[in-house]
C-alpha cells in the first residue's frame, strides 16, 4: 500500500537535521541558526540564443553555513533546479565538509535550464552569465564553486575566465577545472573513486566479498561511470547501469570500458551491444550486493524501498533516498551509506585543487589518491563508529557528527 510521502528534498533535509539535532539536544536558537542559509542569491540571466531570441534564465547561489571556512559547493544545470533544491544541496555541503574535516562551509548553485537543448555557444553564454551575476558573493576565500550535474571542467574553465575579466586571473575561484588550466589531477574521477573507497570499507563491515560482488549503478555520468570503472577494478561485476533514457543489463557483467567509449561516441548508453533494455525503476529492484544510485535525488522512496534487493546501498548521488524509504530499508536491515560521506571524494579533491592553486604548486596523482583515500576512509570510520557508539542509523549519525563539528565553531565565533 502506498503512503503519503514528503519528497520535497529541502523538507527532507531539514527533517534529517531535526532528528540529529534532537539527539544532540541542540537549543532552539542553535537549530534556527543552523537550518537557515546565511545568504541566498537569485539572479536573472538574459541570454541571446542562436536563433536571435532572448531567453531569460534563473540562477541561484545559496551559501548555507560558512563558519568552518569559505563556502564550497557545485553548480548544477538542470530543468528541475529550483530554490528549494539548491537550499537542500547547500545544507548537505555544510555537513559533508564537516564530516571529512576540510576547512570549508557549504554552498550550492544552479541554473534552471536543459543543457541538452543548448548549443555549445549557448552553454558557454549561460556559464559566463551565471558567473558574472554571482561574482559579487564569491571569491577564493569567500565561496568556491565546482561542477555538479551537467557541468564539467569546460564549464568551470568558462566561469574562471569570466571571473578573471573583472577580478584578474584567479585560479582558486572554481575547482574542477581542466588540468592545463589549474585543475587538479584526479579531480574528474574523484567522486566515483572516493565512492568505491567507501564501498571497500562498507563491504568489510557488512560481510560482502567485494571481489565476487554484483553491483548495480543508476546514472552513468561523471560519478556513475567512474564508480563503475573502479568497481570493476576491484573485481566487482557491474550487471546494470542507466542514464536518463533508461537502463541496460547483462547478467554476466557489462564491459564498462567499452560502455564508456560507446557513451562518449553516441551520447547515451542505450543500444549498447550485448545488453538488455530495462527501466530505471526495474534497475533499482535488481538482486545485487551493492546498489549505487548516482543520478538524481528521491529515486528510492517509500513505494520502491520494499522492493530493493541489494545488501548495501552506497549513495553516490545527493539525497537519492527519502526519509520514508530510509525507514523501510532500516527495518529490512539494508544499510545505507549516506551521501554526505559516500560522495565526498569530489569535494575532497576540490579542496586539494584549491590548496594547490593557492600554493602555486602541483601534486602528483599518487599523492592525491593517497590523501583522498586517507581522508574519506577516516570520515567513513568516524561516522560508522559514532553510529555504533550512539546506537544511531548511519544517516542520523552522519548528520549528528557533522552538526557537532559545526556548532563547536559557531560557538567559538560567538554565534554571529
Ligand atoms: P552528470 O550530469 O555527469 O551525470 C548524471 C547522470 O544521471 C547521467 O548519466 C544522466 O543521464 C543520469 N540521469 C539524469 N536524469 C536521470 C533520471 N531521471 N534517471 C536516471 N538517470 C538520470 O552528473 P554527476 O556529476 O555524475 O552527478 C550525479 C549525482 O552525483 C548528482 O546527485 C550530484 O549532485 C552528485 N555528486 C556529484 C559530484 C561530482 O563531483 N560531479 C560530487 C558529489 C555528488
């Protein structure tokens, strides 16, 4: 039977906060301060399209909490972007940066647009217009954007270039840049790589033989395809993946290297040889050891949570599981490794990129991957131990652990 479910990502995130704040016995004034964003900017972006028409897009930059350092968070280009989504994602960045203990606060940005319908010149105009409209609230010691859904190193290059026109050449203004333009080695694959470091730890804790495991991944963009690549390197069999057009399945395991090539050539995974078609819904219900949602939020909800057939879920996407689904999964003893630790590899290497930019120095890939593994594994262990010690779900533990870290510095600063 279906039940009424709240799938507003911002309300979900606030409820998760409330649960953890209740456990921590945070005062009402503390809750008010930590729930509300520090600053919300909405901008108008008029763009002259290739056909001569003037379209007005809307962009957002929301800075949630900056008490631990400059704001940090990606920029998403997607038709579903709205202020509530960006609010939630900004708050998640505050908790994420706190768990992995990097000296940043949390922010997020976005533009409501469908990049699939934009030409390359229109996309460049959107990226540059967005930067020129938000540059008054960002800076290398103030707020540092990065890629998220439908934005990549090229988009970051356009944004950095636009910022430089007014403020002078500033490498550290965005992370996730192309390597020849000050980007860090390892940044592009960092979220997928970090996610698989987490999978390795979680497999030890939950008795899964990673080398002989079966894995299903929703989403085959930056995060999903890199996670798939590293899962295969660990010996796992990736039997199904999907993108916005639907899923593909092969019970013997998909050839991920060939699939990445196929996607790069055709723009999608659909029609990949040696695979059967399946819907995104069916894919989530496949029997497997490890399920990695790596696309959108809210894809695991009350109605399908009871049909999930995985031994563990590792959230590479932000907020893929609703609160009601969490409860169902908990009652079925399916552990969920929360987004704010599982997908933190991207912001960890973004931090490394920022540090390298400020130092005017570069690190080699081995050093970056070593530091990434160390930091993300520690974050996972901290949350896992906190959950055990306090008899909490990993979700509530991840929020509570992060909130404790943030409130400590808020108090030290004198609340303002
Ligand atoms: P991306 O744009 O590179 O890829 C997104 C993928 O999801 C694509 O394969 C797309 O086709 C697919 N998709 C879109 N709509 C879908 C739908 N309705 N059903 C199924 N698949 C769909 O984006 P990304 O950077 O890989 O981000 C994916 C998720 O990971 C997002 O939740 C993002 O916030 C999160 N994340 C990304 C990073 C990063 O470094 N890029 C870091 C942390 C978290």
